[in-house]
């Protein structure tokens, strides 16, 4: 005798129906990719190679905004001050 598969309960009125997302200090992969200006696929590749700082909350990947900002500041390249000086020299 096979039992029917169990269905998940319906959402209550006022309950969110879209994907769950963090906003603010903690970011999910989608919002972190938007913050970094890259695609989710690229960010997931960086996470898999452990090139960006991230945490796991149960099975979800969570990125802290402050850690991402310090990660961006630590990347090699031109700083904001150097870029502004270059722009002033070109004028």
C-alpha cells in the first residue's frame, strides 16, 4: 500500500512567497553578487575556491558586507585616492 506523497503546507496570508534573502549587514549570494557587480555564477565559483570571505548558516551561504568591503579594499590595483589624483592630472 503506497501512501500519497506529503504536501508542504500553504503559505499563510502575509507570509512571503518569494525566495528568502538577507538585506543589510548579511548578504545572500544574489545580493552579494549585485553588491560586487558580478554574476551569481562567478561569485559561487569564487566561493568554491575560497577566494572571498563567506560563512555558512546551516546550508545557506552568507556573506558579511563589512568583510566584502575589506576584501575589495585589499585587492591590488588603484585606490580611490590614486584614481582621483590621476583624474586631476588629466585635466
